[in-house]
């Protein structure tokens, strides 16, 4: 009974893990590197495609992004149309368009492992940022698995599939970054508690 309860809680923790950015905050006007973590696949199916859409406010302002070269994956910048901005498509979709995201393909991330996809950018200034956004950047992430299923981490109002968020901090702030483990796995502390309970009894 103890082991069955433990496995149930572990499964719930895995399902509840969200795609997150780590670090998830940075000071305005600074150069910043973060990684977007894919915490799991689609059930028992591995991840074969990851699309990271840049925050539309940053794209509109012409902010430059540098995605990470992730071993085992092919990366292609996306134009505003969502089409890869490689040389074979420039004549059809226009050359020199501002990149709106990056697509990682031709790789495979096992369903029971996590993967990190990094991004470098210069943080915007709060003074010129959309005040209705409360200093928050949203990066919609689309995850496709080998079985054809999509998990779309795109809606800020969703509790199940929220997009990764990055907070813009004022230049006089002393806070920066995040602790990582708690951000990536919100149920991790619960799992530790279960292990302690099983060990005790």
C-alpha cells in the first residue's frame, strides 16, 4: 500500500511539472541568459519538436535573441509568419524579417527525462514596456511528441499549460534569477515528504 501510494504521488508530480524558464527574472537593460526546461514527454512518448515563441512585445521592439545550440537537435529561427527563416524559405517569406521564435527539430528527448533549451537576450527597460503586462514576459512553448500529440504551453490563464514567464526587475532591485529546483518541479517538495513518510513508517 505504501509503495502504491508513493508511485501515485510520483506520477502526479511528473504530470504537474510545467515548462519553466530558469532563471526567471533579470534586471532591466542587462544581457540575460535563461533556459527553458521541458520536464517530461507526452505520457510514454518522447519529445521530438520544441518551438519557443518569443514574447510579442520584444519582437515588436526588435529585440535580438540568440538561441542555444543544443546537442542532438537542429535549430531554425522563425519569422513572424511562423516559417523557418532559413535560406530555402527567404524568397517565399521575405528575407531579413525579425525572428519571432526558434524551432528545435530532428532530436529526441525520452519521455522520462528533462531537456534544457537556452536563450540569450537583452532585457527591455521597464519605462518603455507595456504597463498592462506588469513587467512580465511570456514565452509560449509548443512541444510535439513522437506519438503526434502536442502540448501547448501558451495560455497565461491556464493552470495546466501556462507559458514560461520571465520578470523584468527595476535597475535598483537586488533580486535576480530563481532557485531553479522549486521552479522546475513544483511538486518536488511533496515527493521528498512522501519519501520521508515511507522511510519513517
